[in-house]
C-alpha cells in the first residue's frame, strides 16, 4: 500500500525552521504552517508501532516456515507498513517493504533494527580468567538477564561490569575482545570503587531502603560516617559507565539504563549529549516518599533520574511513589503523564516485565526435561507437590513461608504424608553476616519441622541451598501442584511467570504475595496473601490443595493468557516504543519553548541604541532563588523579598545612564518596592502596574476610575478561613488584589485545599463579580479584571514619556520577568502584529493618523496613543492615609506622540525567567543569568 499524506508529519529542523517562523520575529515560534497534516496522537503512534511489530513478527515467522520459492511470491505493493521513528529533529516514516532491482533480484528494504544499548551494573555473563590473555565466559542468572534473553526486536549491545577486577591493560583488552563476541562491552571498576559503590552505597543503603528495610540501629552511626565516601564512589562509578556509553554511542541509539545502581547515569549522559534518547527502569520497588526522604542524597538522585526522557517501573504503585517523592521532596509538579520541571516533562509510566514464555513452553517438550519430569513424578508419587524458588534473601519471605506450611500441617494433620514442600533457596551474598544469620535461621526451622512431622521414609520439606539448571527447573515447575511466593517486598518476581508458563498441562495453583509486583498482573488468577499473616497463608495452602479442577483451570487460563502475551520481548519493545514517542512529544513541546536569550546579540543591539527602555520584574527575577520547600530561612526570605546584592552595582549604572529608562514592574506592594529601590533613579510600578512613581516623586495610580473594590472583605474572609485550615499557608492583602499562598504547605494537601477554596470563591463571593482568579504554581490570587501588567503598561509608558519629555524615539526595549501567565500579555505588547486569536474587543482603538505611521508595531500604535495622555491636571485622593495622584488623560497633539517610538523587531527582547512555557521570545534559566545580562549591559553603556 502507498503511504498516505495523513501518515506523514514533519517537525521543524534546522533547514525548515525559517519557513515555519513568523516573518520578522526572532525567537519563539508563534505559528506553524497550516498546511501540515495533523500530528498523530500518542495513542495513534503507539498503536501503529505495535501493529508494525506484529507485522514484522508474522512476516519473519512466515518466511521461516515457507520454502524460499514461496517467499518470493510476496507482492511488493502489499508489503508496506509504516512506523514512526525520530531522526534528530525530523520525524519520518520508515517503511518495511520488498521490491526488485533492475536485474530482477529481490531487495529487502525492511527497516534495520534500532540499536539498543542496555546499561546495567552487571553484564549477562560471568568471566573467569585463564592465563594472561584468556577468558572463559558463562551466562549468568538473574531477573534482568532472564527478562532480556528473548528480546530480538533490536540490535542490542550490553554495557556493564564483568564482575571481576582487571587491573592490567593486557587483561582488559583480552576480556573486551572476548565479550565483543557476546555483544557485550565491559566497564572496568577497581576494587576500591566496587567496595564503596556496589557493596557500600548500592547494597547497604539503596537496596534496603527501596525494600523498606531499616538499617540496623547499631550500624547507623557507622553508616552515616561512611555515607559521603560511598556516595562519591557511586557518582564516580556512574560517570565511568557514562564514559563507556559515550564512547560507543551512535546517533539514533536508544540508551536504556537499569536499576538503582545507575540512578546517576541519566544526568551524566544528558550533560554530555542532550539529544541522546535515555530511558531508566527500576527493577526493585520504589518506596513511599516518607521512606525515600531519609536519604541524605535524595535530591541529587531524584533530579538525576529526572534527566531521563522516560522513567519506568514495574507497577503503578511504584510510579506513583516516585511522582510523590518528586512532588514532596523536590517541589515539582506531578501530572498524569509524569513530572514537569519548568516545561521539561519526564514521562513516568509502569511497564510490567515479562519472560520469554515460549522458551519455557518449548523446553517442556525436550527429552531431558521429560526425563526429569518422569523421575520427579515417581519420587513424589501419591503426594501433592508445593514449590518455592527464591534467592536466599531477607525480602523473599522464606521463613514466613515455612512457618505458614508448619501452621497448615498443625491444623491439617491428615495432610502430613500427602504433601511435600520443595524449597529451592539460591545462596546470595554469603559473606554478609545478615545473610549468614538468615541461612542458619531457615535451616533451623526446616530441621525442626522435618523432625516434628517427618518419618524415616519421608519428610515434609525438601530444602536445597543451590540453584537448578534450566531443564531441571522447568521439569520441577511442570510437576508442581501449588507454587508458593511469599515475598515481603519484591519488584516483580518472575518465578510466578515461569511457573504459570510451565503449567499448561497440570494447571496448578499460584499463591502469590500481595507485596510482589507480579500481584498487580497475576492477581486475578492467583490467590493473594499477606505473607506476614501466617494463619492466612496456611489457610490459602489448604484452599489451593483442595481447589476444584474447574476453578484451577479458570485461574490458570487467566494467568497463562497474560504471561504469553506480556513477554519480555513485548516489555522491551513497549518501553523503547514509548521512549521514541516521548522524544517526539518532547520535540513538539520544544517548539513552544522559547530559546535561550542570545545575550551577546541583546547587548550588541543595546550598545547601538540611543533611547532604551528596560522593563524588569522583581520576584524571582532580581531576587535570590528561593527554596520552595521552606528549608533553613527561605520562608522568611520569601515573604520579605530583597534585591540581590550582586545586582546593586550594575543596576545603579544602568539607572544613571541618561540613555536608559529602567522600570521595575511587579505584583509586590508599594512599600516592598520602596524598601528595595528608593536609592535608585528609576520608575516603580507596584501591584501589577496599578501604582506608579519615579523614585524622586510621589506615588500615583493608573487604576481605571470605575474600578470597584467592594469584593475585598468577602474574599478576605474565605482566605482567612483556608489559612487557618492549611498549616504553613499565608495570605496577603494588597490594595488591588488578595493572594493566598500555600508554597510551604504539604504539596498534596495544599492542592486539595486550593481546589476547595476555588469552589468556595466561584459559588460565593465572586460568583457575580467582575474579577479574575489567577492560579499560580502554589498560590491563588483574586484581582479585578482590569488589573494586569499588559493592561497597565500602555498607561505607564504614556506617563513616563510625558514626565521625561522624551523627544527622541525609544529604539530598544528589554522586558524580563518571572510573570504569571495572566500577566504575560506584557510580552506581546511590543510585538509587530496582534495574534489572530485576540478578540476584537480587546484590540486597541488606534486613530487613523497613527495607524498609517511607519513605526510598524502595535506597541508603537498604543504608545503613540497613550503618549498623548499628558498629566495636565492633577487630582488626588487618599488610600490608607497616603495621598495618590490620579492620572487624567487629556489629549495632546499627534505630532508629539508620533515621534515617541521607533522600534524594529530585532531591537525588542522579551524574556521569561525560570519559565519554559511562555509567550516571551526568549528565556533565562534563573536570576543568576539575569545578573550576567545586566552586568553585560552596564559595561556597554
């Protein structure tokens, strides 16, 4: 089939950027060509990608079964499928098709496999050295290795530590060469780094914390003392992994980082190459925020993980805990799609891992497996077989499992010689005292139960401290009647999947801990238990052993269907597909993000101008960055904003420059601006421009005469009520607005309270009032409709022009601020044209004479109109004891107004601070960059 135009979407790249950009307007993209087809939704892209995978698998299966002569009969016109791939900035469909060349030979144009770099702490092989340059490699066992064994959709390379110390260069080269044949790339770590990074930080701090295991009380002081050195080793090891990835990375590769060992890796990779596709997946549980916040390095680890494009977990619960930690600990915004930080969205999702089910199903047909099954059936003839396969680990709940089995035998003595529990306990970390103690405990319990309920010819528990080979394990799964998984906390537990895959014939029962991640996938067909409740587990054992055949079949059918459809291949393919789609969506969002301010260009245009206007916000623009979580003294600083000390000198230089007019435009009250700027020669506009004064004069108001403030008392009562109900919240009464701030309250509780507050406002005090409710990140502000910075700026500029008696046109404007969305109309004030979506009712009514002027911008038209508003008569009134002058607009001649502004498009710089989603042309990351910019301007007067 041919590719329809509806299936192609082209995103802006370096070559076509100019075509998509509005003429004459540098910076942010405001319009995209209207003739481009609609961009596919996330669901459409994922479904199309899924269909392509099915098609490719079906095609490969058909080719494997058909003779070669039959394979040539495929029609090239019928063999086209489209998948979306992301090639740098251009999104193109890649076709899977076949055709014939000029010589009649068949050519295969199917898309080549995407390269996948799997980065994990350990390689999937174990290396043993034989001589100076000879290595023996053996396949390792483990959950991640098991899950990825069947992944054939990608050209996969595995990067990781080989598990051995190789200090000499000859040995490293020989090992790298041997591993290359296995498509593996080694990361070499010395013994000290391994001890501090792997044995220390990973296994003694992160692993227990993520599994809700507290550190032993007697070790806490020692752990605290050594924590920093272990964390430094952890960061160093992650950087070594990043160096190897960067060395082997090719453009277009997908880098998939795995597990808690490499939480710092996404940040290291993105710092080196921001366009790299990076995903991170956690194979353990992620704890609740209350547990995670105990980590001294909690902030760094969370931010490092958020550098990834896609973050995956086994279950929704783990993903929810991660988002909650980012919200409560970092103060970031959690959304249904993930975590957002200043416009950058890290997608958070659940991807339950699977197994290569086909490998287990086919293994049951092998002669060696059939032989093992025969032996086992003979050995346990006449007895029900229960099975547990676990690492000998404290989170696996082996003691709880055995005690529950003992409880069952106590309550059901008739089953003593009719059931046997086979427990396979694979030893791990045998050199750690806690694990040695656990092994002794398990052996003691098993011995006691066998001595109590066993006989000379039979014992109820067969316990093995070793692993089984694959064929023995499959046979054991197949003959088992009941599998018992009692994990106290487990990321997923693939043993349950393996058991189900091998039970198509016997249709045994799965008893599964509700604390295992697999419970969310297999819970409908399994018997879920709380492993801590020994009585409940014992009762479940009895129910499973006596379960009717029809119920066993229904339960097994449900789980078996899930296991064969949610395979390791599908898990990996889904994750990489989501990652590709996430990159595409990030590029779509990037089109809406203003580019960084070109400081050199802004300074150069400033130097070439003769009459400059600098409009500066105050909070988060000229103040120090504030810790949003309220640590140390940040709360006091936030409520008493102060001008940054390092801005005092450059600001004074700019204010003293006769060619420059500086306006501080803020939502703050008049007294706050007076306290910070009274010593500077500039203009102050308080409360979003409703009050204005030059520092050498008195305050005047720019408020419309018909502005009503009768609503203040009723809104104030609501704010007082919610301040009392919300700890650490605060409200502020200003002369033209009221603000309720819950920045330092519990984030989730504050959001709920804000939602409740808004409902009270909309159904009560402001239901019929002409008011705006402005929702900030963690604040609610109520103000009159006419109170915005954009609405006030034209009146303010008219007064400034008249007061200074400007004759030379303003030829440079720089507008910088951390403004709320409601106030960003100030950014578009100086733009050449009004956006088409602006209603006609709010368009400025410009006299005909001014419209024909050559100034060429909306700001010019408005400024000409308002510069005619000279204050030729002064009226005054009092607010809170202060005498304010009321601006009365009387027209003056058009000749004076028409010469006020001569602003070209490249002489206007609107810039948001610490906001990526903005209507401004450019952005600055923080007030630190504002300092750099103003210093540069001050030095080029």
